[in-house]
C-alpha cells in the first residue's frame, strides 16, 4: 500500500505525465524536475525492496520505472517544457522569419513556438513511424532548405553527424541545434565544429539549454541539453 502522501503525489504527477504525452500542452520546467525526482525515487525504493527480498524481478507501475524508460516508451527524447520554449522563442524572434524546422518529427516543437508568435515551418522526411500533425511538410532536410531557402533553420535531435554536416554544407546562414552535448548521439562533434569554423561562428546558448530536459537527465543532474547555433561569418 502506498502512503497517503505518495498517493496524493502520484495523482499530481499523473497530471504532469498527461502533459508530457499531450501534443497541445506541455509542463513547466519545475513540473518536469519534480516528476523526474518522483519517478526515480520510487524506482530506487522499489529496487531496494526487491534486493532485500532477493527478488530477481518485480512488478512495477509507471511511477516505479525510470525516466529514460518513460521517454523511450513515448518516443520523446527532448521533452519540451514551457520555460524552454519561451526562452528559445525569445532568441528566435531576433532572426528573419519564416524559420524552417528540419527533422521536425511530429511537429510539437514548431507548434509551441508558433503559439509564442514564431513563424516556423516544420518539415520531416517521415522516416520514423509516428503520428504527425497535418502541418508537418514531408521534406528531407536538403529538400526543405532548397525549397524555402531560409535564412535560419532549426534542428532538434539531429539523427546523425552526416545529416548535420549536410545542413551546414547547404550554406544556410544560421542553424540552431538542440540536442545532447558535444560528442553525444545527436550529431554534434568537435570535428564538425572544427571543420566549419572558418565559415561559421559556433555559439552556445546556456540560458536556453539550462531549461532543457531530455532522456539523459536524471535526479540532481539536468544539464544534458545543449542549445547552440552556427552563424555564417560573412
């Protein structure tokens, strides 16, 4: 039996989970942090209990699993929150629009940036099986750049280094990158930064990134999102 306090907390966290699952709604940064701490704490409590009883396996509910498992189940690797979106929108406001989002997935990031007044066009090659909103245009990243010739593009969780290099090889003036830290699984490496350093100024935007939450985050360690931009030097 769960204590009354945990039951109340579980009820509150289920509301946050619904926001994570939702397309139209997103939690705040503080709600996400509290959610992760609740989930991870209950997971370790359940694991400790199993070890004490020498169980090799055990049953668990959604709140007794790990944060990364929840992210994987719902195929969300950068889990959006309102604080992150607001800070990103504030930065993008200074750039010529429309902005094109490359590899946009289901279009959730563009949807919430549009709610903040950003004129952004979400595009994706539809290589991943997922439910997409009708406003996501089926275009590969290179076709999207050729069609719209945007001054600024945005990519969140770029699939690999080859794709990121291709975006920069297009000669686009500004490319915003959202993903894991340098050397992570989302294509940004020191080799990429070095290769394009003559043509592009590489900038890190820590005030946006510090409000990012992704699959790699866990209790007391929420600094795994990097927001950066490649800005054409001339």
